[in-house]
């Protein structure tokens, strides 16, 4: 029923015509003589204008109805051909016979009614075939002739009801086999027997409502990835696991989806089958655990990574054992009240821990992470965290922590020396979390490279805020306020002499002291956009390669300021009310000669005088003072006068002498 | 189900040749509530059905959306803006799909595929206060490409 509705939708969409547009009907050249896009041009044949050398052709959203041996005969060098939604119903014999180099054919969204036995004959080594949403009801419909080198076969979102892989199925180089969202209900061992000869395959059966898999159907298979997410909605997950008995896979996905109806309950008993499968990374997203206990983890002792996103978990039992191989634990979107409820002592070998978007306001507790000596990455973002005296007890024991994300939380009050045991921190993100700080919270973070303090309402008057960060190279200060909307010459940036990237956009800044950044000799990228600056000052940024002054209130720029700008730097002055009168002629002349240094010249326009408001600076015609023509005429007149005077004097003298 | 099918078919079968704007669709029309929408995607129309047609959105509402993809997506973000007389009164952004975490089966779809969602959605609104609301709903992928776009008008009496 669901599929009939689904395909009804597909068929209806095929009939949609788009509003008439006056868009060009010539294909767009992406790279000369090689890559062309004819997407959505309503073409009914391949244009003759495409060169024979074309290797990549996007011909999606056109109207072809049938592919014949001559359809692409003019494009002998084709490697990649995208025929997405071209209303193709018929693919006749040797449709690609003139394209020996063809490696990829995309037929997504065409209602295929006939594929000739030799439809894919021609290409020497066809590697990727996409047949998603093509209405295929049976795999036998796809001719296996000349598919021997196939690496990718995507037949997702079709109404295929059986995964009966024929003996001729191309397995030699197969890497990705995608059967997602079909109508496969039963999988028998003989149907998939041929896959035993393939190693490192990624197989997706996501979203098939499986009722039965023959136990050991995939026995002794070596997969890279197996996706059975959303498959256990009619039966419980133990049926799937029984079918996978004896399998070895790096990744196994067994969760479900919000839009898959049916069973999402899971018990420890159902997971017993995991003991018979060799798996390194397991995902159980969106499942509900009925009896979440130590026995849930009984068959997970060989796991390296476990994803329990959105699993309605609010505590971890304290007696989980033998998880010494687990290095990454993902617990996003759960319901923990306190980090200590995770009982992380059982997971002391973790290097990565994710607890973001927790549905309850998360308390960081005290010493909850103390056993995680190996932890390098901790994500506690967007979890409603409030802490009035952060973070020495909260992050106790994390001596190897390199990356800490506390962004999008409620409020953190950072004490002096807030991270006494985390001196290996390299990246620290507090963006969108209200911060109150003592004098020098980061004083011991010698290795810190990146600090995000955007939208934190941090006290920018505290001149010692950044003390102790000698290696800081990236500082994001976006959307914070400074006293009097001014960065004084004497400011908090003096403690970060190695800063290379500084973001001060949307800080409502009106003025920056000329010496404000004189300590920052290595500054390469400065973003001062979306402020209220009226002066452009380049003195402060001697070696800066990128300067963004977009969306400010700059009118006049003295020429000596732009003369200092190094040759290979880029500046953005767009959306400023630049003065285009003769009082700014020095800058305007420089601008026209240095247009290669300008970012976004399309939006760099005159603000005054009114007559030229909105004119692009690059297109401005302006003349100030006397023009060369006027000067030439004056010089000529003067010369003529001199000659005339000499002539008159000569005549006068001649007369005098004659009269003597 | 039949009402939905009819509604979706009705506009999909529309042939619009000369206009630059997609036609206005009626989601529902009751004495106290009217819903309309128009696709703001220059390339294609979009199908939306909502049931029941009630001012109270506290209980589960059944939503149906059909959308053809012009681009692949791994990330999918929905951005919702509500305006009363051109004044923005509410803004909301929500991540529907991420490369590492798939909440819906349609996450990770490719260009040319049809995204078809049919299911219960909880809005959690007691009752829609009287007034005329303009709602802009946009879906973006990881490259900030506009995957889907609808302008919705909601009149509550």
C-alpha cells in the first residue's frame, strides 16, 4: 500500500511541467571541452554543440523518453553521464556503444519500462550504476551483461520484493550495493550466497520491512558496512541478528527512523545475537531500551564505537564491564540530568565522547569524567548546561583533552585557572553560551590554538582575559560588545601575539585605536564586517592578507591607508556608503588600479553624492581638477603667445634698425 | 487518505505555462481557519497537506510533504519564519538530517529523488490566535542550496 502511494507520487511528479522561463537553452560549460551541464533545459536530444571531448555531462531534468545506440554517439569520450529524471522509459540495445570510456551512468528517477539485454554494452569498464526510483520490481529486470567491473550498484527506493541475486551478479569489484527502501520482506541464504565471494562490501537494506532472514544467511561474509536501520519494524531485532550470525563487519547500523512505524522497542535478550557477529562500530539510533542494564552491553565488549543517539536513555548502569576496546561513545539527544548518570568509569578507554542536544538541562556534576584519562574530544554542546563555578571539578582528570565544545549552553561562570588539569587543550568552543569570567580563566592553556567566544556576552574590559594563550592562532569574538563600542590601543589582545585569524564582526564597533593591534604581527585574516566603523585603518594590519570591512559606515579612505596594503592581500569594502566625490579621488583611483585586491566588487558602491548613489565603484566615471586636454590647450596658447611676442619684438626691432 | 491524494494530484496535474509564479494551493478552508501555500522555488512546485484543519495544533497533526530534489543532501536544515503584517514574530531553525545521524529515512537522498514524508507532527500550539500569518518555510542543504521553499498564509478567525 505504502509503495503504491509512493509511486503514484513519482508518476504524478513526472508530469509536472515547470513555469516557462526565458533561461538560455545552451549547455553551461563548467570546464572547457570537458565538463558540461545541460540540467533542466527541456532538451529532447543531445545538442550538437557539445564537443566530442566532453567527459562529464549533466543532462538531468530533460526529456529523452528513449535511449538508442545513436543518442550519445557524438560523445565518444564520455566518462560520467547524469540522466536523472529525463523521463526515460526505454533503454534500447547498445545505447552506450559509442562510449567506451563510460564509467558512471545515473538513471535516478526515470520510470524504466524496458532495458534491453545489451543496454549497458559498450563501455569497457562501467563502474557506477544508479537505478534509484526507477520503478524496478525485480532485479532480473536489470541485464547483467557487461556489468562485470561494477563497483557501485544503487537500486534503492524501488518496489523490489526479493533480494534474489543471480549467479551472474557482478561481484568482482563490487563495493557498494544499495537496496534501501525497497519492499524486501524475506532474505534466504541462497538469495545472497554469491555475496560470500565479496569482501569489504557496503550493503544497505535500510528501510525494508523485513519479516524473515534465514539464520546464518550471511554466514562468513566480510563486510565493511551493513545498514539494517529501520528494518526491524515488523519483527524484533533478534531476527536480523540471527540472519547475520557469523558475519564480520566494520560498521553495523541497526537503529530506526522517526518516519518508520512499528516496533522500536529493544531488550537485552534481543541483542544476544551480537555475540555471534564481529563488529567494530555499532549504531542503535532511535531505539527504546526496555531493560537498559549491564546485560544490554554483554555482547558489545568488542565494540570500538557505539552510537546511542535519541535512545531515551537517562542513566547508565554502573556495573557494565569489559568495554576496554570502546574508544568512541555517542549519546546525543538523550535525557540525562547529570553527567555522573552516565557512570563513565565503565568506559575508561574512551577518546571521544558526544553528549550534545540533551533533552534535559544537563548538570556537569563533579568528577564525573575523572576516569577518562584518554579522552581527547568532548562535545557537551546545546545541552542546557548552567555552571556557576566552572570547570576544574567538572573536567577533573581529563589530562589528555584536546577539543572541548561547550557551545549553545545556558550559562557558564569560569573561575580563575578554569582548566587546571586540561593543559593539553587545543580547541575550545563557547559560542552562544553566556560566559562570566574571572580575571584570567585560560592562564595555563599553552597549547590552545582556537578559541570561539562568539555571542558569549563576555566582559571585554577584562584586559587579562586572554592571558596565558601564547599559541592562540584563531579567535572568534563575533557579536560581543566593547566599552564605548571602541577597541582601545590598550586592550585584551596584547596577550595573544601569535594570533592569525581574528573575527570581530557584528560587535557594533564604532572606533578602533590606531595602535589597537600593533602587538599582533602575525595577523593574516581580520573580519570587521557588520559594525559601525567610519574610518578604514590599515596601519593596524601591516601583514594582513585578508581584511573584511563589509557593512560598515566608511565614507572617505585616505590614500595613504590603501597604499600600505600589501600586494597579495584581499579587502572587502562592500556595503559601505563610500564617497564618490573628488575629495575621495585618491582612494577611487587606487581602487580602479587594484580591483584584483577587492572582494565582492559587485556590492562595493557609492553612497554619496546622491547623483551617483548605488553606482558600482568599478564603473564610476569621475574627473577632478583640469583634464589633460585643457592643460594641452593652455600650453599651446602660451606657446603661441610666446611665439607671437617674439615675432612682434623681432618686427619691432627690425623696424628700429631699418630706420637707423 | 483520499482527500490527500486528491489534493496532491490536483496541483501536480496543473499545467502552468505562462506564469512565473506557481499557483496558490489550498491546504484547508474552514469557517475559522484557512491555510494556503505557494512554492517559492523557481524550478518546481511542492506538495503539502495538513490534517485536521483545526485551530488547535496541540494534538498530533498529520502532515504530508512531496518534494523533488534538485540537489543531493547530507545535511538538511529547516528554517521557519513567521510574519504578521511583514513584522517577523517568530523564527526557528531545525536540523532534520546530519551526515552522522539520520532521523528520517529520506536523509542522504540524491538529486532527482522524490522525498515523500507522511506522518504525525507535533506543533504543540494550544490554539492559533486570531490574525493573518505569513509563514516562510525553507529547506537548505550543506551548500546552503535551497532544496525546498514554501510561503504559507494562515488566516485564523
